[in-house]
C-alpha cells in the first residue's frame, strides 16, 4: 500500500498548481497550461491533488546529497521538510552533533544562529509552501465547487474527507511554525492568492487557530485506523491536540494539562498498540507498523528519491568503522552522532552486539566500535557515538529496495508519545487521569524496551518530571522532539543543564533566553513589511 501511494504522489507532481518560491515567498505561475479547472474536474483529479499535498512532506524536486555545499544554498538539506525539522529540533540539543560545515549547520549546535541562517529559512519557507498547497486544495474543494463540477454522491463524500485532511495538514504546519518561530505570517483559504500581503499573527492567536481547526475537523475525518496508510484520521487530530496542549503554557502562558490528558486518552483508547520489538520501528518495511504509528511521512527508495527523510536518517549517522551493508545502504555520509548525555540515560552496554550493543534497554541503539563517547572535536565523526536506530533493511533482514535511497517511513505521531503526554500532564497536575494509570502506560513502553521483561519497570513514586523527560529522550530520541521538550522544561538555554558544546563551549554553557524561539528569516522580512522580528535578533 505504501508503494502504490508513492506512485500516486509522483503522478500528482506532474500536475503543476500554484507554487510558492522557496527564496522569495512569492507566488509563481505554473510552467505549463494545466489549469485548476482541469485538475479538479474529476474525483480522480482531486485525489491526485491531495496526493500532491501529502507528497510535499516527502518530495522536494531538488537533487543534491548531504554535505555538498550547494552554491545556491537550496538543496535537499535546505528544502526537505523532515530533514529541516530534524536539524531545528535535534542539532541545538544534547541529542545530536554534526560534523559537516554546510552553511547554517554548525551554528545550530553552537546555538549562535542568526536570522539569515539558511537551514531555519528553508524550514520556514517549506512550512509556508505546504500551507499554500493546503489552502489551494481547500479553496477548490468547497461544496459549491463540487456542485459546479458535477461531483456528487460517494465521490463528493470522499472529497469532503480529503478537504478535512488538508485542513489537518495545514494546522500541523502552523503548529510547527508556532513552536519554532512563534509569530509567522498567517493566511488561509479565505485569502485569495496574491490578494494580500500576509499579516503577522501572534503565538497565542495561532494556538487558538490550530486548536479550533483541529476541533472543527474532528467529526469530518475518518475514524482512527480507517484511512489509507499515510493519510490522517481522527487519531492524528487528537494526537496533535494533545501535543499542543502539553506545550500550551509555553505558547500562551496558560497551562492546559487537563486537555492534554483528555486528548491523549482519546488516542490511547482508539485501539492502537505497541509493536513487540522496538528495534523494528525504523526499518524499511515500517509501513507495516500501523498498530503503533498514527501518521507517517511515506518514503520509497525507488519512487520518491531524495536526500531527506528516511534517506538522511539512515545515511547521515553511518561512517567510520560501520559496515554500510548492515544498514542496507551502499555507503554512509559520516555526519551525525549523539552526545554522552543521551548515552548515559541508558544502562551500561554489556557487549558489542549489533544493533543495540547488548544493552538491556533495546532503545540504546548506538554504534560504539571505533567511536569515542567524549566529543573533543565536533567535526570528527569518531567523537560521539553513532546511532543505529534507522536501518534500510526489512524486518526479515533483507535489504530495502534501493541502497542509495531509503524505504523507511517517518512517523510524525506514535502511540508512545501519547503515553508520555498523559503521564507528564498527570504529574504536572492535570485532572482526568491518575498516577497509577500513568505508571502503567510508562511501564508498557519500558517492558517493550526491555524485550518483554519487567526488569525496567518503575513504581508510581519514581514517576517524576525528570524521569519523564529522560524517558522521552530514551523513547523518542532523534524523532524531532528534543528542543521542544527542553524548552518546556526550561532547560534549553539554561546553564542548569548543559551538554558537550552547548553554546559553542566544549563543556557546555548557558545561552540567552531569546534563543528559545527562532528568528523570522531576513528574506521574508525584506519582502513583507508586516513582519516584526522576534525579540533578541
């Protein structure tokens, strides 16, 4: 099913709609004569257009491998959505360092980025581009448009589901911008393309918008687990609501922990369950993990070739003494590793067995042979343990479809995150949950991590905020959560918690609090007079 979806995505990208320039945030005209009237004239055209909206999460149209220092500054490293999100969420934290000197990359771990950083600019524009695609699809899929085009019955019902999904994808991207950039420009389908210079919103207003959109589309989405693979359903909307409610105090100044419990509970009770083996979460056939993965970005080694997403996640951490064939790839890029802070959250390794080094906690997927735990030189790949969590091999050990491009899908929402949200919201004082249930959920995660054994289980007395933060790192490391978690805990910029080369200092140091939010890129401010810069930049 994943493979046929990707083929649909590629077909959809043949149709050119209205695009947004990654460089100037300007509207570009189509390169051919296919009009919206033609594209949306049939129910099949609507599905192909929806596939384009989904495909923008995985495909970029830019071809350039990692670390190539593209002269224009726009390559896969500055245009693929998940790779950019990963850079922004992981590189400035204790979870990752990178050895490459590509423009904008070293500044992230050193926490000295500027408002002209090309990585942050790329992510900002990527999210806005995807919002633009969503807006156009939503404009074209009103009941009035369907009636005009003679689309009725089951076809019209399906298009209404598509429209709700596009609204979710738009809300998701606005949630990303809210978290990272706080006050981005704001446009919806109500604003005709080119009719307005986008006004700037506030973080609190954007939170209210995302919340209201997710609640509005709840009854319009299909039930949990009833949609095609890699398409959203009600559980995805509940998952995003739970996530933003957990962080609401950061975004709005008002805690919403009771709401986080309510919506994480809805997901938990929707019929999902953990797969039995943690080490199989990020393999080439992880499209089969539908019991646990709520919504994923789909990739395919033959039909969605690019240097972001799963391809980045499996190639970038492989180098040095690591045999590439063990990871189902033709060669590694020797770039990203993790710090001792994350390694030390796990029990000590007992041997060098691949893939988890014999650690009793199977989530400790680190390559230690030939690697130094201590980081003395960020540019040296052998300083810092490599991560083996992503492997382009199938569950039966066979290789993925292409050794150069990955089949690994990237889940944006997994069931364990909802367990962790529930537990943290309970400990922080939210109502509607209880500590014993929270402990049960955490022990489900830990029992799976310890190979089905209860030796890693905890008591309710051990379920503290610090434990939950550490458990989030153990369960979710490198999945794009760490910066947000550290900000919520007040540790991202603080000197009370440091890691190797935090703030550009080997032993780690505090940085100014304004870095809890990224800057509005200079490029967009130069063309949009409505935009004010975030404080400190």
